[in-house]
C-alpha cells in the first residue's frame, strides 16, 4: 500500500506531512512511500534524506493512483477531483469552514480523516496535532511580540537604575495560551492570564502566570476541554472587566478560539487606544475573525494612541513560521495515527475504535461527522 507526501500547494505553507524519520517508520511497517521532490526542503529535509529513508521521489504525485495521501492543509477542489474512489486522506480538513471540500470528498468516495476531530483522550495524545501545532503557535506569538516591543522583557537592576519587567497578558489559556505564558515567563516578563474556563486557573499558575478572576456568573467549559461561546451580555461584561488589565499591559497575546465558530471578540478598538504607546498585541485568532478589533491576518497594524502607537500583529498560519519543529511534531502525530490503523502493511480503519470513528470525516460516500453533516444539510435546505 502506498503513502504519498506532496509539497503543500498553498503559498506560504512551509510544513510537510512527513519527515525522513516518519518515512522510515512507514517503510518498516510495510508501506511504499512516495514523496514529491522538494516537499520537505522548507522544513529542513532534503530530497536525499527521504530517499535514504526508503521513499521514492517523484516530480509530482500521481493522485489518481494514491492509496493514502497525508497532507497538512485542507485539500482543494482540484486535488479532491483527482483522487480515486476509496483513497484515504489524513490531515487537517477544517470541516466547519470547508464544507464544499467535505461535500466533494464524500461525493468522490474518499475516506477522509480530519486531524481536528481526533478526540482529546489519553490514548490519542500522541496523535493530537491540534495540541502540537498550538504549542508551536503559542511560542511563536511571544517571539513576535518581543521583536516588536521597544523595551526589555526582564527586570534589570543596573548602576544606572532599575528597569522594571514588561507586563504580559495572555487571553485564552488553551495549549497555545499556556505555551505563551511559559515562553513570556522564560523571557522575564511579569505574566498574567485569563480564560473563561473554570479549570484554567491551576494550569495558568502551573506555568508561572497569575490568573485573573473576573466576576462572571459561570464558566464557559465545553466538551473536550474547549470553551463555549458566551451570551452577548456576558461577553460585554467580560470586556468591561478586562479593560483595566488590558490598559495596564505592555504585551498582549490573544489565543481564544471556539471550534467551528468565529473567534470571540475580547479586545475592542477603544480598549486598544487606552493602552500605553509602544505596547504590542499579537492576535493568534486573526485568521478566524480575530480576538482583537482591527486585527488582520498577516498584517501589522499601527493604532494611534496618546503619545505614539500600539502595534496589532495579526498572526497567519503561525505554526508554519517554524516549519522544522512544527513538521517534526505534525509528521509524528500523523504517523502515530496511521500506525493505529495499520494491519499487515495496510491502512485498515477499525470504526469500532473511538479514535478512528471520531476522526473520520467522510467514508463510502457519506459524511460521518454529524455536526458537519448537519451543517451541510442546513445549507442545502437554505438553498
């Protein structure tokens, strides 16, 4: 059975779905592996390394003959149209926002596994690509903030006087947020953080941050460790209570996300203008609408405030800005997931397995993921 790895076709996407190390694992398990030339160069992996690991290098992947296609970004219509019936795909699929692609995968008879749908249970931790890529993103956000900040982050006591530490505020304490807290702390900043989920306080403190308790009437915990959307009145109250903390921060990292929904708005334009000049905000959620009003994915925006400007950094594909380690982690997540379904050198999904069943997006012409199937049905009804 053949596993194919191609060079990601989206401009700016530098990650790759397999490394030479995971190719060696596939070969040892009995798979034939085909890699498109140049697929891993941006992530630090030369073609020769893939060949040495046992892969066959080709100028382009013959998609119509592929058994298993491992990929990073959601597949586009042109790719899906070339896949054969019964082919298997494993990668990020963004089912909530890529409904046309999901419908095309089902119509094509492709069995598609979405990494976003892997359940967050102990047995699946080694396959949890959302977590591994969020770790990269959270780390990178702090570096982006530090590079734009015009002061030191740590405390310095010198003969010429004392330089106080920068005040960093992290909004959203999921995996990315916790990594941002840890990274800002390592760089010497004084770190505080907020999250609507009740379990976050201990996690923030374990990373060295100070948790901000707001007087909201209840938490917003949802299944799988995610947050659920706040009602409009509670969201307004949340912003009101956060305002003084935002005004007092030098660096703000926002990472709040709700699966399948636009990013919650945490910071308004008025809150930005109340910040000190020279402050920096990095919005990891800019691609899904932004936690910060005025954030644009891939753009630095200077906002005029009294005495200067505040910089809003809209992050775009944050994990791809560190392609070597992001690919190392992602490729191993994918390899571990494929290993779970491998029997005698072939990928044989067992749909009685919770991890396999939960992560299967389409199979035998049907959309198996119920929320996505419902969204497609609702859209069809509306038309």
